[in-house]
């Protein structure tokens, strides 16, 4: 398991647009204060059968630290009550623990190879 922070957009971006194409919409308030979002990735060692065919790719999932909130006010872009995806900027131990329990463990159980279900699974965090 490893986590990585990404900026939601770059400070300056170059677009090559057709004459009738609109510019992409930037949703951050200021180009100098671009919000960051954290993703948690879970991978495992891939499994192969005796003929060297892949039985388990090792990909478990990528889980973003975001929340869905209804918009408080009407704006030019949306009406009040529309669900907005917002990045969680304060990540603490309780939040990581809840993501492990609610998202990572069920996803691991779902994709884990059926012939290894009785074995112990060790979760190793990188830079924990």
C-alpha cells in the first residue's frame, strides 16, 4: 500500500484547440493555491499458474481521499444541491484507518485469488 499526492491542476497549462472548441474549465479558485488530492494504491504480487498464465494481476485498487458534498449556493456552473467532489486536505490516522476498513479490505477480498483465500494476507505500508 502506498499513497501519493497529486495537484488537481497545473499552474499554467498549454492547450491546442480547434477554432470552434472552448477552453477547458479550471475549477480551482486561484492558480497560485492549487488544491492537492491524495490517492491510496493497493497492489500485490501477481500470481501465475503452471503454464505461466496470469491468474491474478496483483492490481487491487486506487482509492481517492475525496468527499461528495451538496453545493451550498447556486453559481454560474451549477445549481444549489448539486453534488460536488471535494478533496480531503487533512489526512490523519483515523481517516486512513477507515479507508482501510471500508474500501481496501473489501476490495482485497473481492479480487484475491480463490485458491489462496485461507492464507494470511500481510498489508505492508510504504513509508509508514
